[in-house]
C-alpha cells in the first residue's frame, strides 16, 4: 500500500499527468510522468489505471497490487512534486512479476530521458 501522501486521488491530477506529462510504453504498461516545480514541498505521487480490458475484478486488483508494490521504491528516485500514472495494458494480466518490473523500469527510464531536439 502506498502512503496517502504518495497517491494520486483526484481526477484532475490524473488528467494533468496524462495530458501534460511524458509518455513511454512497453508491452504490458504505459507510464505518464509529469515533473513540475512544486508550489510546496510534496513527495512524488503515483496513480494506477487498470481498465476492464485487463480482466475481471480479481485480475485487475492483482495487477494493481503488483504495480503498487513495484512503484513504491521507485517513487523515492523521482523529484518532489512529480506525478506518475501507470496504465496497465491487457497483456499485464498474463505477465509475470519480473516482466512487469522490467517493463515498468524501462518505461520510467524512457519517460525520464531528456527529449531530443527535432
């Protein structure tokens, strides 16, 4: 479980991270990362989107628990005020824990990379 201060709860926070953040995807998930200068010191926060396309309620909750467990240690590496939204894709239901971990770390690393000039 994430601490209350580490969770995204309002839909406006989810929307801001999805619309304004950097996006990176892997086979089982998509990561949206919004790094802003915080108006006040707050910890990095995370939220999860696991739709019905992933599976039934039991499967969705299993995927959400796994992702929450994987994200918890990664939040300390993010700057203060960062918002992270992890959206599970349907293959996440069948993915192993190791596959989810590798996809999450790879997607987060890609989202943190500086943008290349066009």
